[in-house]
C-alpha cells in the first residue's frame, strides 16, 4: 500500500491558496501583458514574432494558473482522481475476462507502479513537498488516482492469496458429508459426557481447523458456539449416538 492520504490532507488543509491569491497572480499577468503591448506598439515582422511568442506564453501561464487554482479545489481534484482510478479499473476488469486473475494482477501491478513512478508529481509526493508553486494539482490528482488503483490491486492480491491459502487448508481438512448439526451435536455429547477432556474453546477450534462441510466450506464458529449452549437443545440434532456404552 502507498499511503498518500495523509499528505493530501495536510496539503489541502494548510498549503492551498485563496481566491485572493489567485486574483493577485492573475492581475499581475494581465499587467505584464499590458506592458508588453506598450513595448511592442510599433513593431516590424521579426519583432512581431517575438511579441506573438511572448503573448502566447502569457496566455499559457494564465491558463495554467487558472487550471492549477481550479484543481486545488477538493471537488475538482477528487473528480479527476476518481476518473483516473475508473479508467485503470475498467481496463483491469476487461482483462479479467480473458486471463487468470493471478496473471492480470501481476501485469497490472507492474504497469501501474511504472505509471506512478513516471508521474512528474511522484517526487513531489515522495519528498512531501508542499510548496504551492511546485505542485501541479491536476497531475497530482491523476497520481492519486493511480495510487488508489495500485492500493486496490494490493487489496485484491491479498484477498487472492488469502483465498488460495484457505483453499489449500481446506484440502487438508476432513470432509463431513452428513448434516453439520449432527457432527457438532456429536462433539457436544462427547464433551458433555466427559469422553473428551478439554475446554469448549479448544473443541470449537478443533472442529473449525479440521473439518469442512459437504459443500467444502468451513464450519461456522458462531454456529458451533450456539449449539454448545446448554439451553439450545432444540437446535441440536435429533439423531444422536447412545454413548452410555462408552461411559
């Protein structure tokens, strides 16, 4: 998992700029444009090209300023972040229809990690830089979306590994092909009559760790505990083995 949330929370809480800051910067760019027009009032062709280049740069700077200020808004930032996450997830889900999940997880994990590292905002995040002038908030939102997808894949991978481990453990367990209630009731009777010397929690764990039901599923610990309560005789099996011969 890549922990980006703490950095973003601090950034938006303390280091974003106000509308007043934006207006000042915007007005300053407009002042520069007006001075430029005065300097190039009477110009020839060569000077005109320089003027056009300077004006274009000023326009780009003004657009970049507006875009930066807009994407420092949590609403626009989160929208861009979600869009990037969704784009990656859609492609991932398409690939799942064509290849095994382990292969898709591995391939997408490598791709998204490279995309994160290649982001120009990754060094900014990695070094916890909060200088407003150095941050491209639109690009940072994209990075956050990529990190969200990477963390999503990590969670999916962990769940897949856990399921694989559970499946392996289930293969080593004894399958009870009868009714689950019958087996639990049998162990209840064995314990109640003193034929099994252990505490109830040990017995619960022994059933869960060593048996699966006829569908291959683990026994529910809460269901075992319920059937072991003395007052729940009505819930226990009606088919019982007579243990009096073993006492």
